[in-house]
C-alpha cells in the first residue's frame, strides 16, 4: 500500500516496506521550513504505522548530503519555529490582559505606599486633610510645612500646625518618597490611556457598551477575547463574583445578581430592585458585543442603541420597589423579606 505524507523537509511517497518512491523536497530556507513545521504541528495527518527514518529519507531524496548538514539545519528550523510560536502568542488581547494586571499591581502598591506616606507625614503636619495623590503632590512640591507660601490655601494651617519640626534629611527623604509615588500615579494614567486606545481597536463594540476599562477587565478575567465571546450571557453576568457563586452552590444562598459589571453606572446607580433585571440585559449585550468584536471586528452602533432601549423599558416597568405581601398571622414576605426567620424561641 502506497502512503503519501508531508514531513518538515518535503512531501514523501513510500511503499509498504517504507522505501521511498517519490520525493518533493521544500526550499532549503530555514524560515520557510519553520513555517512548514508549525503547519504540520497544528494540522493532523495520517502517517505510516511504522515510523520512517526521516534522516535516511532526507539523504535518499537529496535534501542533504551529510549528517552534520541534517543536524544543523534541523536545529536551526526548530529554533526558528519555537520563536515564531512564542511571538504568535503576543496578541492584542494578551497585551490588554497584561495592562489590566499591571494596573491592579499599581493600585495595590499605591494604596499601601500612600497609607505609609499619610502616617509618616502626619507626624509633621497632622492638620493636613489630604490623602492619596493630592498628598503626594503636596509633599513633593513643598516638603516641610514651613515652605508653604503665604497665598496658599493651606498656609494658615501650616503656620499654626502642632506637628513636629521636619529636619532637612527627613524632608529630602519624604520628597523622594512622594516623587516615586507620583510617578506611579502618572504611570497608572498612562496605562489607562493605553487600555482605552487598545480596546478601541481590539473590541470597539465591547468598549462602547461596557466602557473600555470594564471591558478590558472582563477580557482579563476570561483570559482572552475569544474566551469571553464563548461565554453565555449568564456567565458574563456573574464574572468576578466567584465567592458569592460558590457560597450559593455550597450553602443554597441566593445566587449573585452581578459580578464586576456592578462597577458600571448602569448597575451601580440603579435602585436595588432594578439591578437584577438591568444586569441580565447588560450582560446579554456585553456577550453580543464581544462576539461581534471577535468574529467581525466591525463596530455596530445598534448594539448600544438596543441596550439603551431595553434599559429604559426595564426602568419604566419597575419604577418603585415591589410591595411586601402580608401572609396570615402578620408575617410579611417580599423581595426583602424572603428567607428571614423570626428571632427568638416560643414564648
């Protein structure tokens, strides 16, 4: 039985004994051969039951003349194929994921460092009511409270402060500390700008519906835009609510109505009785937007327009909280009264 198959250096035709009948070697270019090797690894093909000796077949079809030539060329092709495979993982959504994770790392470190600066500088200027970035900018600009100019709004507090005197060495150290902290704030804004720009090209519909930062965080938690596009809307709705979801599965508590999509003003600013319905509608359009971005890449303004109509309909249909039902015996039940047990024992 004759078998035809492709190897990294060419197309071969063998007989039942594994002897070469015909051979069509590829161009002896390492870059081209590396691409052929990756194609072979990604696509399956039937090979003879008995594994052929590729080195011998490479000699038989005249691809190489010496063992050393075969070894050197194969090594070069494998290295280039490995580099191509690694570089192929550097996609737009992977870069967005790294940017979101970098943003989280900066937030964690900035919060800890700003708390340290607040406690440290509070020894010298306890009346200063600044925190976070405004505090860092103040310390970097003035250092000691004695350097606050007369026309500054905080001059009176600085001149009457009950804090300790700040030595020159401590002032220089605090300014350096504040300078590094301000650099982190600047870097955070730069990363945010990068995410907004990147989401505009990677997932324009998702950025339009959910916002660039929330959309990027959804991609980060899912792992990629492709994975997010494969999620049903019910999964998108509770992404980020792992603890509440596991608690529901273990203890039969009420299921979570939303995950990180709560951070969007559509859900966050809505009354409590509308949030569940709004979250379902919002998650459905996020799922549709991510699929549109992954499969077509073209912006579809109608997705957001239909979302706005759906949200308006939900708000109009639920203008006030549901009324509590009164059961015989004076027990009340409703959206907020379900599952409550009366405290205390029998009298």
